[in-house]
C-alpha cells in the first residue's frame, strides 16, 4: 500500500472520501516535488483536503512545519492580521 492509499484510508476514517481530482492532488503532494500549487474554484473541498493532509503530516512528523497561504482576506472576520 502506498502513501496515497494510506492517506485515502485515513481521510475515510475522518468521514470523507477522496474525489478523483483530490486523489490527483494528494498524489502530487506525496511526489518528490518540493511544492504543490492547487488552483481550483471554491467549494471543491480544498480546505478539508488540505486540513486532512496537514493533520496526516503532523501525525507522521510531529515537528513538521505546515504553511497555508491565501490570496485575499477571508470574509469570516477570523483573519490572522486582525
């Protein structure tokens, strides 16, 4: 079983099933590339998927550094710079 399959099982334990396009993103995240850029429209499960990947990585490597960037301020009022 490879890392993508292991993550898929972990994600399912959280109550989510990987969509085919999400599986492609996960495959890229587990490739030898140093960075992965994900550009897809809103409401496609990016935040949920990336949160799952962050938790997965932190469970595998407790000292991992997780960096999440956004292009514009959110409209929730929960911005870090407030």
